[in-house]
């Protein structure tokens, strides 16, 4: 007669079965969660943009990288955040489906047609322009010295665009959006520096206009890239010479989170001065993410719409911070390098 299992052995058997059952349940739960529901999309205010890039997830968290992911990025030089990868994919889509075909003369997104004269085109959309000659901004002198030119000895164009007049679009007469675009235009250095950009869509959102209603409230000319190009043409005889496009004091939260995460991962701090700047080309994931972030959009559309004038370019982007008026300002500087030339701001990462 066989001896029965002692009580302790039976207890261990039951415990083992419970562990196996728990592991099986966890496995099935993880498989189900690996197929999340589709994220809501952020309405774009430009039909061409919407067709090109598709929906954008809006569940942005304050930081694109968790502390663990930041440490991983420092050691591998590669980002793992899904939100970071979303911006990489968006940048790549702009480049491959928008910019490269435009370079080859096969753009599916021709530039919008406005009035034949700059003043008429602006007035039609309720914009007023003030072009005033002022001394070049001192916070940019160190950068200007590394461009194709030198620090300008004469005053440069300070252009302020304001949308404070009512206008008419296909939906009728619309009230002013109170949008503003202010910047420095320096033909001698082939450079545009934007330091205040509150778009019509942004201002309408701030005024609590429902997102679904914003497209019908926009002037025909509302994209920053269109306004930059039109005003750049007014200050230079050679608009195709535009090479440097900069944004001073970035405010967009998605762009800020991205840049600060890159600075933290690469330099161990979010306060990175010009002498420790980071430069990326579009062969890197960081470069593509910056190309696809909200503050890279104007560069995309400049290249897509004006490839005929600009010619083929190999964009590079430099990010760093600077104290301006007592506050830490995040800076983004694009070098639209003509094919065959060297970048102006050092080697890429």
C-alpha cells in the first residue's frame, strides 16, 4: 500500500497551480492591452497638412521620456518613447512624401495662390505689416558670426504682422483673430528669426472657439510659412537665398517637451548654452522628430512650397538655450544646407 502525500507536499502543489494560473491570466491581459484603442486626433487647420500627415495623437504628457527612458537614451543614443517615435514618423512622412517629391519637381502640394501684390494679399486676409529698421538683435550675434555673412553693420528689418482686422473667407465675413507673427529678417545673413508666433488657430483656441469651428474662422492666409515667404520676398531680391530659419523662445508645449528631453538625454541638463549646442541632421531620429514637431512645420512647408526657388537642401537643426530678459529661452535654429555645402554650426551628433 502506497503512502499518501504528506500535507506539506499537497499545499505546495496547490500553490504551484495558483502561480501558473496567475501567470496565464497576466499573459492574456498583456496581449489584450498590446492593441490599444485608436487615439483621438487633433484637427489640423490646413487641408494639405491633414492629407500629408494624418491624425496626431493628443495624449501628450509633460515629458516625452520617463526618467528610466532618459537614462536608456543617454547610454544608447536612441529614444524609446512612443510619443517621440510619433514625431519621428511624422517628420519622416513630411520628408519622404512632401519635401523629396517637391525637390524633384513632382510636388502634390503646390503653394497657395494669394494676391499678386504683397499688400493686397495681406489685406485680403486682414493682416497689417510693419517693417521697421532696427539694430540687429544682440542675442543672435554669436550665431550670425557663424553664418555665411557677418554681424550686420547696418540696421535690419524687424517685421511685425498682426491680424486685427475683420476679413472675408468662403464662410463669410469673420472677426479678427488677433494673431501676431514678429521676427527679424536679415537678408545679409540669409536669415529669418521668429520670436513671437501666435497663429490664428492658436488665438481662436485661446478665445474658447470650439476646435471643430476653427477652420471656418481662419483667413485664407494663416500659415506661418506662407507669411514668412511673402514678407521675405519683400526684403530681398533673392528669396531663394534663404538659408537659416530660427525660432527664439519656443512656447509650444510639444516642441518644448521634445527639445528639453533631447537636451537632458544628451547633455544631462535642460540648460544647454550655445557652446554646448546640439546639431542634428535628418539621418538621426532626433533630427526627424524636430522636423516633425509643431515648430518644425514651417520649415517643412517652406521646403515643400518653394523648392523651385530654394533648390535641394539638406536640413540640419541646432537646439540650445539662452537667458533672454532674465528667463531661460529654448532656441531652435534650422540650417537649410544647399546640397554640396557644409553646415554652419558644427558637426552633427
